[in-house]
């Protein structure tokens, strides 16, 4: 059965790096300071095994330093495992270092030959692919100019075109598709799909879970040198996101704990104004199930809890909230007057909860402004960037927020 | 065996690296490719002045006597000394992309070899211009001598390039070694003036018969006794296999060491 043929077989692979504390590479140093060349062994992979079937696409995910890039380097045979075996069937091409061996003084055409030769192509094979490569790169007009005259986008386009036209049986990709403009990215993506349909096995390492979900049949989550989970990307990616969100939460808390004191007065200048009759004491965000967190997945409910203190009663009080992206664009804003909340007076310290339902903001960091005003917009305490939330989205849709939608073709 | 097949698959890469090396070596210098010839010519002039005018010897046409030995020697010595740094100088490639690592020493030695071939054009020009004369039958044995030298040089380059990755001093040590080696090989003098008791050592040096053969063909205009090359050829093959084995073992950690 050709369908179930194994293209990549990884068995119990371990890898550690020696981190030299003080390395002497010279004879003198080796002899004189033999004891000094101490090193720490850092185990990056602690025994991972997986198979990839021919024509399958898998995504390796995990946080920085988890060992996914090392795994990919082992697959490309740039490095070798300390123990365990890796078997690959067929020609391997990698989109890890695009443009390896490019010579700036040589023309685009000559560089195609040099670069493709590094992938193990013979002159004849390159001749046969030359037109495809040039066409795909969209650089026909510049192909005889030296590569140093290219813009970085053109450079990457040429490099990508070579790598993807190698006709490899196994394609290894590390954080791609940051290549060129949106059009070219889409083209690369389509090409990848096409290649996959032709039966090429693909392994992708990426932080962009959206890309993985679009191409891969399976995700493998590597955590601290071990496979933590594997399965359909949609499930594994969510599990991974969940974990990351919890982790980030902890980090943010730690950072907050460290900086709480300084934040009181000086840092607030220019970020905070108003009469001061009442003051916002603290802003927290909670998930629907009541755990305090500041990273949320798209579509989740977010509960904002605002504690305030009152020095002098404020009658005709208005509470407001504004959501801004990092470019300072307001994504949403409202207040109790707009929402026609009956007039009220705040005369003692209290807490207000704002429940934001199904927040459809796309992935990224957002600043929240919280304000207490009086009457027709007299600021009592306007607090810019009072809180920060992180949105996580695995899909590739673009914009500020998601519009729920369906596609329906009338044929 | 699979290594050889893989190297064959990567032949285009070897070609293109050789081409790049030959074209890129003198890029930006005014005289450009001419340096390939100027360098050995100046060495030749210096040695000729020192050894035939100052130290005096009775070898007729000493410049030619020296020239036909010097050019093959330069090929060999640059293969091992500059070749030692060849992996390090390609570290960007080695760290980032897979290809059989042997491609690097092979293409470096090959580009030195091509350089030597080009210099042979100059040798023949000198022979013709000075009317020294050529024995065409003897010249037909030249390729055999060259191949033996190439094999030996390649084996040594594999050893030196792989070990230098781990032990950078080797590059400089080899500079000294190659100078000593040159004077221990009959290049500026003839083997016949070597005292008898030292001869066994000289015969162990594979470069001795190789250089002698070049000289027999081009200077003495005689068909060399190729059997003297047998030991050199055997040693060459030995070093090539040994070099390749060591290289294969050491190359696994290149990416981490560089």
C-alpha cells in the first residue's frame, strides 16, 4: 500500500547541547585550562518518536526552546541525534534558510543554479525547472541583474521559488510565509497545497497556528523535549493555546507583582486625569468561569472588574470603557449613558463589573481605558491604558474583529 | 558506498563551488585572475635567485628544474593549508543547510587542482619559449601523476579541514608543517644529493616520487618509472580512505562546533 508508506520515521531521538561556560578552542587554552573547559549539558530532546506518512503534512508546535526547531534541524541532517534513529525516504528540501549560498555579485539566474545545486540538483534538472522558478518568482525582468540590486522582498521571492521547485519528496519548513507581500504569500500557500496534493510530505514548524491548521493533517506539540500531545491540529492547537494562555497569565501576574509599587503616581502622568473626586483603584479581568486572566481566546466572555474609591460623592456619575489596539485605534467604546443605565450617584468605595460578551477581537494586545465621568463628560478619573488584555486567535482572518459569517454558494 | 552515490548526486554543487571559488578568488583585485600566475612566478624568481645565483648549483636551466616541481607543490600545500579552513569559511552553509559535507574539501582541492592545470599552461609556454623541448610520449603519463597527487591531496585536505573545525590551531600549525615538508621534498634540490642514510625517510614521503615523476617528464624529458609512484598511490588511497572515515565521523557535530 503506497498510501501508508512511511516517509519519516523518528525513534527515541535524544539530543543535548554542550553549553561551554568558558571554551578554549586553542591548543594553549586546551592545555593550560583543561579544567576550565567545563560545560553544562542541556538536554533539548529527551526521546521523541513519531512517524509521518507519505503525503502527510504535520506541524510542530511548542513554545520557544521546547525543541521543535532542533527536531527540524535533525530532520534536515544539519545535526545528528545523540541516540535514536531518524529515517527519511527520498529527496529532502528545506525552507529553513532561504537563499543559502546566494552570491550578491552574481545574477539571479546564476544564483538559481548555485542555490539549486546545494539542494542536490544536477544542471539538467535545474535547466528543466529554470522557467518555472523564474515565473514563480515574478522576477523575469530582473533575473540577469546581480542579486545585490534586489530588494529583500525580491531576494526572498527568488530563494523561495528555488526551494519550492526542487520537487522534493519531503519538504521541511521553518517559520515561512513571512515572504514578500500578501499576494506572494498567498501564492506560496497555494503552491504548498499543490505540492502536498502531489504527494509531498511536509513538516512545518511555526508559531502561526493558523497556517498549521490550514495545511497540516496533524499537529505534534513538543514540550520540554517530549511529545506532549499529537492529533488533529484544531484540537491540539487549542490545547496548546490554553496552556500558553495560562502560562502567560502567570507571567503577567509575576510582572505585575514586581511593578505594582512604581505604578502608582509617576507613571500615570499623562495617562490619567480628572477632578479626583473618585479614583479607579484597580482593574482586573476574569474569564467566564471566574478565573482571573488577561489572555483570552476569540469569542470568549470577558468580565472586567473595576474597584474604585470615592473621596467626595459624585452625582450623575458615568462609567466608561474603551478598547484600543496597540496602534491606538479605538476598537470599541461605550459608557453607562450611551447604554442608558439609569442615573446614579457614587458616594462610597465600590466595585463595578462589566461583562463583555463574546469578544470577537482578533489576536493581539489591546489596551483598555476606564473612566469615571460626571454629567456631560466632566472627567472625574479618566484612566488611559488602565488594563491590558491579550487576544489569541488561531484563524488567519484579518482585521480588527471577526464578523461572524457563512459562505453559501448557489449553483 | 552511499556516500559516493550521494556525492555524485551533488556533482553540480561541486562544479558550482569550484566555479565560484575560481571566479571569486581574485574578485575586486586589479590584476584579477592573473594573480593565479603571478604568485607562483614570483616565488619562482625568488627561489631561482637564491638557489642558483646566490647558493650556486650546476643544474642547467635551474628555473625550469624548479618550476615543474614548484607548481605541483603549491597545489598540494595550498590544498592542505588553506583547505584546512575550508569548512570554517563555509560555516554559513554548513550551519544552515544539509548537503554532503565532503563537497567542501572536494571542491576546494578541485579548484586548487584547476589552478595547477592553468599554471601548467605557463610551464609549457616556458618550455616552448626557451626551447627546452618536450617528450610527447612522456607527457602522456602526466595525468596519472596528477591523479595520484590529487588523491593524496584530497585525503590530507579532508583530514585537515575536519580536524580544524574542532581544533583551530591546526590551520597555523599546518603552515609551519607545510614549509618544513617543502624542504624535506626534493623541490629546490635533487634527490641525488640527499645523504644515503636519510633516503628511507625521503622515500616514505609520498610527495618525493610524485615530484620526481613530474620532473622526469618535464625536465628530463623521459618516461618516468611509474612503479615508483606505486607507494605514493597506495599511501594516497590510504589517506583518502582514512581521511574520509575521520571526516565522516567528525562531520556530525560540525553544525554545533562552528
